[in-house]
C-alpha cells in the first residue's frame, strides 16, 4: 500500500531531507549533501527564491515505511522568462518500485494541472544554483557536492511514466597537467596585455568580497540563455554568497579585470569535498567541519564550478587564461584531477576545450519533460 504525505511541519521537512541517507547508506558513489544547507534551501522563510516560486513537498510511504520523496516547484519567473507553462520537480528519490514513482510524480503533475500548467520537467531546483539533472550515465563514478546521484532504475521509471529527454548535461574528468610549458605562460600573458587586462592578485578570501556583486551580475548576463535559467535577485545573491563563501579558497578563484578595474571574467574552483562529506554523512557537527577543512588543504581532486566571461571580451582567449591560471594553482598543491561541472550538450564551444587535455566524458545527466 502506497501512502502520500505532504510535508507540513519542520519535523516532516527534516525527514524529507534525511530520506536519501536511508536509501544510499554505505553506497560507494553517493555523496551526502550538507543537511543544514538543504533545510535552508527548502524553507520558505530562508530561501529568497520563494519571492517568485511556490513549492510543495511529498513523501511516499510503503506499508508505513518511507519509500520516496519529491518536491514540486512553480517558478513564476521561469514561466515569465521562457514563456513555458511548466511545473518543476526536484529532490526526487525513491525505492525501486513502480507504484512509488508513479505516486510521487503523479502528485506534482496533479498540482500542475490544478494550476493550469501544461508540462512537468526536471529534476530541477528553484534556480540554476540548485542541483539539476538525473544521472543516466556514470553510475560508477563518485558524485560531487554540487550534483545529485541516483540509482540506474530512476530513468527507467520516468520513461515508463511517459517522460522524455528535454536536454542533457555532460561532465568530464580532466587530468591536471603536471607542468605548465613556458610558452603557454607567455601566451597567457600576451592575451591579457593585448586586451589591456590583468589578473587580480589576492592574499586572503576577504580580498574577493568587493567583487562578489560583479560576479553574480556577470552570471546573470552570461548564463541567461542557458536552459531554464532565470535571473538571480539581490536577495538570492546574498543567500548563495553566505552559503558558499566559507568554502572558497582564494587561490582557486581567478578574476580578470579591465583597465577600469571592472570584472571582465572569472573562474571558481574548489578542492573536492566528496570523500569528506561521505565520512561526515552531510553533517558539519560535532567534528564534520574538521574533515572538510582537511579536504580543502589536502586533496588530489579539484571541482571546476563556475566560469563567466563578459560578452564584450569573449572570443579573446580569456577562458584559456582562466584555465591556465587554475592549472598552475592546482599543480602547485598536488592536484592531479579536475571535475568539470555539468555543461549543456549543446554548448559545443565549452565542451570542445576538454579535447586540449587528457580527459574523458564520464557522466551524463538528463532533464526530462512530460506534457499533461
């Protein structure tokens, strides 16, 4: 017997967030998410995305035992921006049971029909900074902090329920060059000199604070054409700054400035926290934060998170400069591999850069869509 219960209390929400720990306990490739950050993202009184979003959460119980969860999200800003009357689903996890999957997705679809929407798509979050996409390739690869892991049976159940591919994201594992040729270093400097640009020098993470607003403005400008992206509000900028700034290592944040001191491009990376999060089970306390700090200092993997180049200086080689500077910082600290964050399969220009390095495409994530 399948019973659906809507999340209606703080205690319910904690059970909702904790469900994957039961489903993936001791799984070698699943990476727990930070429990506190998950709770803040899902709470209406904490996440500023609720300025333009509505959300409902459900859990499925089979014979009284938790068997699945799902979030339904209506992003009015998405509907206004993209002119598509779609409801989103996210935070989707379930046991290998067709009835459980049908009940969970059916709840979101019913809400969408009730609100006169036409389609459901996901997995997606409130905005592009939330985790998105369902793993369809690479089930035997260690997950990342910024992505979702799922069992291979997830896509099969969605497709059985009538969901079809809308778009895919690809991910690459890249070997960090052990030594940077001097000619590449000279070429990088020449690219900057020719355009009157310079790299920002930082000694502490606090040196980055004055540039945070510009970085998010650049994200809003350069990412606006990407799949499902909506503009981040000032309140969201503050929210994500506070959520992630504590994990930033200034040595892996590369910023290029123009003659007027304005941001022309930036790239952000961080040492992988995946193994530390597995040991912490997604908790910072009482001692979990120590493992995270240790992972920030001693690691052989780097997660490449964000890159943005101002439109008026695109096609000038700044992406290559950012990558070159990132490799220098990584190699100096013993980093051997870098995980490229999910990139749209249609973004061929960005994907083509990995052909210049020893790399392999090792994961694929998919956003599904279903018309009502």
